[in-house]
């Protein structure tokens, strides 16, 4: 799953660009890039946008505009899913806005993720570091209110219910996660709708960085199908760069001159492609760790078969010759009826 945030979209477009549509443009550019290269990786790829607060809805609108345009051409949306984080608003407004957007998204087969209850900490410009601790725990009634409203439109939605989650990573004991509460949400909704499913709700875990193996396992057991680990992957990316700089420090102090000789060039060490790749490798390993914790390893073995294009196939236009033939046939029938 490739996620993009509002800040990430702006970064991809170029931090010097101050156009209000920059975040949407950068996000769409990422989606097109991923689609261009996805066929070479041999695994399914999900394109997702994350954490859209109310003040960022113009960014959300820009991406949906691109989805609808793509859908009109190719019969599928550009992104796979989008996430609305209106948890700072009242529950009534949060759900009402989600309903209106979900009506639009369901027409083009896009999954909606929404958040009810607040994830603490700070991420991408949304600061909940001083929030009332009680709001860090979503109630079963709140979750059911979301399910009741969205299930009338379609089944393709998930709920990020807060159970003490905090963005960022903190010392053990500073954050109290209660993933058992997710089981209570499932049981409450199951009873309300008389479902035959033990877990009728798709749940999402935000603020997964720093969580213990037991906390993650219990969250998955109670219906979590997606976990965000932004902070841990950021650190893993940096750690690869840090380790490279430490190992090659003497080769990174000038363009010329290193332990092998005063006239030896250092370009192959400070070339960004070298140290960025080191960062990518350590981040990929960290993603693998989370896949193991989420029990998703081996669920889809990578394929060696050539992949198909993910840039969309234009809908087949009606053959002009066929239109002419139909027109002639209609004209002939009309002439016979007039005789």
C-alpha cells in the first residue's frame, strides 16, 4: 500500500510551489508514477490518501476530480481509497460529511476510510498533543453510528476507531493502548444488525509505531485490516542513511580525497542515488517486520509473470461503421413502415 498525505503531495509537487492545488497535483503525480511502474513488482498495489482534515478538503476534492476523470476514461478510479479524518469535528458533522463524500466515491468504486475518536500526538499539521484523554477512546455507539450511516450507501468503507492511539513513538508506559475495545465495537454492531459475521466491521489502527507485538496481534484479532506506521518507517529510512554516513564518513568530506588517496574522487559515495537506496533498503526491512506482526507475510507470493499495464485502457469507442449500419437499418425499417 502506497499512502500519500497532504504534506507529502505538496512535497512531491515541489515545496517552492505555493499554488493551492499543489498538494492534489503532487498526489496525482505520485499515483500516475506508481501505476507506471507497478506492473514490474509482481504484487498487488493499493493507492491511498491519508488524513484529510476539514481544512484540507480542497486537496481531497482535487484527488476525487482526478479519480472521476480517470474513471470516465478507463472504467476504474486513479486511487484505490481515500481517508477522511474529521475527528476534530462533532460526530454529527463528521458522519454527515463522510456520507456525502462516500456517495460520490461509491459511484467510482473507491474505498473510504474515516476516523471517529481522536488519535493523539501530531502528524502532518494536525496537532492533538493536548487533547482530552477521554477522546482517545471511541465508544461502540460511535462506531455503530458510522456503520449505520455508511452501510446504507455501500460496503466499501473502514473505520479508524481510537483506542488510545498516538501518532509518533513514545517510551513504553507513556501511551495506554486498549485494543480489546475493538472487540467490543464488533460485538455491539454484530448484535445491532444481527450479523452472522463475528467481525462485521473493517477497522483501522492509526499510530501503530512503537506498539507492542501483543497490542498489534490483539488489534488484528479484533478486526484491524490496516495499520499506519509512519514514524517507525521514517526512522528506518533515516537509519539507513545514518549508517551509510557513519561507514563512509571519510569519503564524504570533499569531492576529492579520501583514505585511498588525496586525488581519489568521491562521487560514487555522495551521489544521492547511493545513500537514498541505503535508506530505502532499511525502510523496506522495517515494512517487512510490520508485515510479519500483522500476519500478512506469504498471503500473496510475488509473481514472476509479466505484469499488465496499470495506466488504464481506454474504453472501446463504438465503431463508426457499426453506427452507419445501425442508421441504415433504422432507415430501412422506417421506409417499410411508411409503405
